[in-house]
C-alpha cells in the first residue's frame, strides 16, 4: 500500500498555488526582511541554526536531483535537476565555510552527517522533518518512479521542498535580531528569490505534463 498522496492531485494543487493570490505566500514579507545589514552586524544563534539546517535541507534536494539521470527523466527535468544539484552543492560549501569561520559545528550530510532532520536524526531516521522535506516513504516512491511518472513526482516533490526552504527564510527574518549578518542576509535573500523563481518554472513544467501546455 502506498504511503504517499496521489501525485496527480498534488500536481493540481501545485498549479492552483500558482495563482497570484497564492504566489504571495512564497515571498518574504517586506516587514520581515527589514533593512540590509550593516558591516558591524553580528551573527546570532538563529543565524547559525538556519545555516546548519539549510545544509541538511539542501542535501535532500541533491539526493532527489541525482535520481534524474537513472530514472528516465525528460530532457527538461534532467536539465533542471542538474542546475539544482550544482547550485545547492555550491551553497552547501558556502554555508559550511560560514559555520567553520565562526567555530560552529559543520554538518557533512553527504557523508552521513545530519541531513534534513530537525534534531540530527539523519536522512531517513526518526525525528522532526524540516519544512518541505520528503518523508522516507516519499523518497522511496520517488526512487522507484520512472519516465513521465518520475517527472511528475519529481516536480511535485521539488515544489514542496522549495516552498519549505522559502518558509525557513521567512522564519529567519521574523526572528528578532536574526538575518543581520551580511553573509546570512544575502544568502537567505538569494534562496528566497531563486527558489521562488524555480517554483514558478516547475509549475509551468507540470502544466505541460498534465495538460499538454507549452511551458514558457
């Protein structure tokens, strides 16, 4: 018995979310982001936690993306997966350097370190999944999917995953004193913009799969 909701239904929900009213929810509220930090801004424990947890969050996105070549992804989905893998690997390295420079614990999720769990429980162990993270059952189903089924499931999963990352940024900027370190501010702002843009692109790709529309 499958442990995951119907993927076509999830895709339709994702397309509904593409409406202007729903799209507003993917942006950081202007009151939360506040002003750009000054050079003297200090990092906070909330900044360190954000960077630490985002490393694990990114690691699962990479785990999803590397399935595309072997699971029969279409050329468009394959290109998307390659971009996600490359960009998020670079961002993990940036976050690791930031943590190391501040003498904070540096997760190494690609070698068995914390990846995507809220209390260091690992990729598919027990613990609290961060926003947008796929469950072990969802990951297992994605690994088994092939061809067009994989395309649809991958896009739905990555939309869910990206929305989780955007919500993590929103939480950071709503935390008093957080997000004022220059590197953290720029990184979190870039995550918000880049992943919101990719959400919109993936919704158009889903429309092409479900309804034969041409994705711009």
